[in-house]
């Protein structure tokens, strides 16, 4: 009897050890899947380690190291860890206060041998001021004439706000994502009462004043041989009819990845629908490459819907969208097929990292040597995975996405100007995505048009390294008197160049 109990106890211990080992393997696998999901969007996914992803399933059975407490390898000295205090920038003005000790009691002569300096970053709260423009009327006693200086030009007629205040409100709204009502509360704490409806009216008037810049940005974007396009939904209030889904369309010109140093620019447009007639109207007359997702609304740009004849716009696919469909599957299921697809597509992105910024001929040559071979193997592999799958399954749809538009998906290999993905334009939409969480909806179609214009301007400033509030402050003050045939002088990259020349002249 005792021997039987000992045998059962030993078997139970062995079973518990097996369960513990299996639970550990499951936990490790779930951890690797979680890491994969955290890097599925943006540049992080492009920089992921392909070998690590391949080992995601195989590494589970690898033996554990003998010493779990072994110290990790020392990190490179050039990598600054998070939380390390950065030095105070040199361009910030310094206010020096000298603290001298009490005079020496002996009364002898003193000399400074060295000094210790402690720098403390200070903050001066924003403050308001009133600019009073006084225009006295002068009467001449001899000729009895009365003279007075002409009225000043306000940035917006009948709006008692300077260009600096208008610029601050716009940048807070469209760069810092502070909705009008929140800005109104902030200003009220400082003793200034500006209602959110007043801010909305000011922004619409300012958008009307700056509309020529928005039109010029779109025309500049359409001068490029290759552009990126995308759209994102936004809620539009319809009064008594409730709300409606409207859209921001965005068109980007940015060739820096292929060595083109022309200034990048982005143009937003607002529409109340998502039909194909909207991009057709925005891109009327454009001829060149359009890189976008697989949305059917763009099809009218590529071919005539009746005759099916090709038009002047050539479709370029996006491998980031294709990869995202497989990573979405991995969020819910540990599918080896989806993981392998992500690995294969990631290898294509790895090739792009090595040729970023290279001339188009170099990019094309490398792609022809490396990427075309991987693409040639990827297509039959995707077709093989679809066999035996239900056509309605999520995995079949993910495989079908690149296969249905294969010519557009591989077109980037034939021209070094093109990109492998549409991530550039998705980066330009991040400001809308962040702001939408704060202001939540657009109050009217005019408000949507104004928002599209301001997003065009602030995102173009960002792309060109221009401080948006300084640009708005200067341009809002000047644009009313600026000749329309010299509108290019106010574009962010030209404005920055003129400022740099002016600063050099002042320094000389």
C-alpha cells in the first residue's frame, strides 16, 4: 500500500512538472506574439528583427540558459537611456545672478580663482498685452487742413486680435490638439474671456484669408511625378439630423527617400462623402504615380469606368497595408501562415532600409537584384496558402489583398522614385488622429474646410522643419498685402530660406 502511494505521488509530481513546463512555453509564446503586435505599425514594424520573428515559434523549445541571473551585455555607450537628463539647450537666454561670499574678516585683497556654475531651467508664464494704436488728428492753423494717419491694417477686419494671438490659437488647435473650448478655459484662468464660438469664427475668417496658400500647396504637390494619397474619417455634426461621417483626404509630395531634395508638402481636403468623385476632382489633370491603399474609390483615377482605358494616373500598391492584414490576424490567433507572411514582407522592408536616400537608379538596381526574387517566391506561396481555405476566411482575404493587385504591388521595383509602402502619408495623418481624440467632431462643412487648410499648413511646416507659430505669426500679418503672384514667397520652405538670409545679414 505504501509503495503504491509513493508511486502515485511520484507520477503526480512528474505531471505537475510537465504542466508547469507547458505553461512556461505558452507564456513565452504569448509574450513573443505580444511583442510582434506592439511593432505592427509605422517604422517600428519596418525595423523589427526578421530572424527573431522566424524564431517566434521555434524558440519555444530551446533550452533555458544555465544561469538566469547572469548579467546582461553592457549597452553601447552611444545609446542614451530613457530618463537621463538632457543638457539645457544653448539657445535659451541666460539670466546670471552672482552670489559672492561675505568679505574676508582680515580685510586683505581678494581674487577669484575659479567659480562653480549651477544652471536651473526656469519658466516665464505666457502673458497678454494690449497694443494701443493712437492716431491723433492734426489741424494746421495756416491752411486749416486736418490730417490723420491711415487706419492700421488688422489681420482680420473687425477682429481685435493680433497675428501672434491668432497664430497661437491655430497652433494650439492643430498642432497641440487643444479644442476651442479647452483653450477658452485656459485663457479664462489668465483673465481673458474669449468664447469658443468666437475662436471658431476667427479661424474660419483666417482660413478664407489664407486659402490661396492651400490652393498653391495642392498645385505644388501635383507637380511631382509621384504622390501619396490617403483618407481618414471624421464625425460631422448635421444639426437636427444628428451626425454624419465625413472625410479628410490627404495628398503628399515627398521624394527625399529617393534622393529628391525638393521641399516636401502635403495638402488636405475635406468632403462629406467617400465616393471616387472626390479624389477625381482633387487630382483633376494630374499625371504620374499615385501610391495609395486598395480603396476602390481611387479606381476612377487609374482607368475609365466605361471603356476601362488607362488614364494618366498609375497605381502603386502599399505593402504596409498588406502586412497589416496579417498582423491583425496575429492579434487573435497564433497563425503560423500569418507569421510567415509577416516575415516574408518584412524581408522586403529590410531591403528598403539599406537604400533609403539613395538615387533612383541605385534603388532600382538593388530592388531588381534582391526584391524581385523574393516577390517571385511570395506570389506562389500566397496562392498555395489559399488552397483549401474558405473564401470568406480572414486569412484568405489577407492573402487575396496583394494577389488581386499584384501589378501595382510590385511596381515599386521598376522605378527607384517609388516607395514600398504608403507610410509617409500615414505619418502626415497622425496629427488628425491625435486631434480627433480631443475635438471629436467637426461642427460644419466650413469648419471642415478650414481644418483641412490648417492641417495642410502645419504639416507642411513640420515636414520642412519650420516652427509653425513663428511662421503663422509672420504670414498672417503679411498675407493681406502680399501680391497674389508672389504667394510662393510665403510657402514655409521659402519663408525659412528668407529668414535665414535675413538673420545672416543682421549678424554681419
